[in-house]
C-alpha cells in the first residue's frame, strides 16, 4: 500500500491530513522516509493531525482509531519528530492550528 502512495515525481510540498493515524508506526516511518526522497531540496511536508499530548481531542481520536481500524492510533510530537529527522527533515515546526484560528 505505501509503495503506491507516492509516485516517482519530485514535489515541492506534500500534505498529509489526518492520514498517519490510520497506519502503524513502522508504516508512518516508511511513508515519511519516502516523502523525504521525493521532495525537492528545501521542499516541505505538512502534516495535519491530532498530536497526543498537545491536542485535547487526540486521546478520543485514538480510541476511535483503535476501535475502527487495524492499525489506528494517534502519535506524540516526539514520534513525529523522530520520523521526520530520520527522513532528513530539519527546521521542524509544530503549529497549533486551533489556537492560531482562535486568535485570528
């Protein structure tokens, strides 16, 4: 499944919106690793997700994922950073969209 998710095209930006909670940790590491290989130099990966330990919705979403998917879960900021750094990403920034939207 992962081998079909990213083609051999070179991208400037990749966006994953609530996609990673559907996968096992190992699959996420592989998927982000492949993303690092298909992005242009200075390309960007944007991941929109419930981050366990940052989002009050993360725990409930994790229960829903565990009940309704084979691999589902939510992951911590540290796990995302580990996967991203392992894939060669740097300047990793976490932006709390809900707080940002509320202050606008």
